[in-house]
C-alpha cells in the first residue's frame, strides 16, 4: 500500500491547473491508500488538501474532501467522525446522485454506531436501491443494512436483504457478495445466540475473504455484530435524501 501511494504521488503532485482531474483523483486515491497503510495523518492531510484545490467547478474536490475524511475516520465513533460524515452528505447535494449515495453509506455506519438504527437503515437502503451505483458498491452495503435491521429486531427483513439478487456479475463480485452474505448471517446468528453456527460461518468467511487478515480469530470483529445498546452522543445529521 505504501508503495502504491508513493506511485500515485507523481500524479497528485502535478500542477493541478495542467491536469486538474487527474490531480484531484490521484489525491483521493493517495489518501485512501495512506489510510489503508495506517498512515492516518497523511490521509487526513490529503483530505484537507482537496478542500483547497482551485478550479473546482464541478464540486467533486469539495465533496471528496469530507468524504475522504469520513472514510479515514470510519473505524471511529467520535464527534469528528460523525461531523465528517455529515459534511460529506451536505457537500454531495451539490454534486450528483452518486455522490449522495456514497456519502449516505458512511453516514449510515456512523448512525449505526451511536444506536440510531432506523436512520442508519434508511441511509444504507438508499445505497442498496441506488439506480446509479455499481453493483460492487451495492454489495458492500449488505452487511450494513443487515446490521441495522438486526439491531431493530427485524430479522425477516434482514434475511431478505441477504438474499438480494444483484443479477449477473463477475466472479470477483460474486466472491465479494458471498463474503458479505456470510458476515450478515453471522450478525443474525449472533443476535439469535446461535454461537456455534456463528463461529462456523465466521471461520468460513475468513477463508474466502481476500481482504481479511487470516491471523485474526473468527469472532474478533465486534463492530460487525449488531447491538441494541446505544451511546446517544452526536450531532444531529441531516437525513439523506
């Protein structure tokens, strides 16, 4: 990841006036790669840099600034992470429907973490039903939708989401969907206290998921498991459209 981020630097550090679109897209990717490599300060610097780019007539750089920040802070549940998610939603309204759906995804995650499960589900449902987003993006929302529905006790609806038919897809997408379905079933089984079956599926999901560290024990992912408890501390986000 660090090597990839270094390569992207060659585009991100070019004159934004000469190749503006390549420049800001490269900054987004560099920030995401830095975050994945664990260099959070560098990722946040790129998020700030996007807000200062000139010639942002499309509004995309202004949107990606809070959106990148919300992605970098996605693993946290703080006032700062919620504020970033809310700012991304607000900025997305001046850009496009796809930007609104992207922002709704991160907002849904933050809302779930503070126990506002109805709002979290509405945000995630927006992403699942988006007419403009690619299937890979929609597949990534399955677990979030199931998590919120399970926390609300709506298990039948959660199972319906797990069975969502996304139509024909590439092998890689099918593999990704299988992982998200397994993780979603883990959440439901955890809620039902079916612990043996839960752990069995957790072990399977670790074997087939290419982006999970196989050294982690099967049930070391508490953020994936739904909870009916909430901490009610956060700003009031504007609900997604």
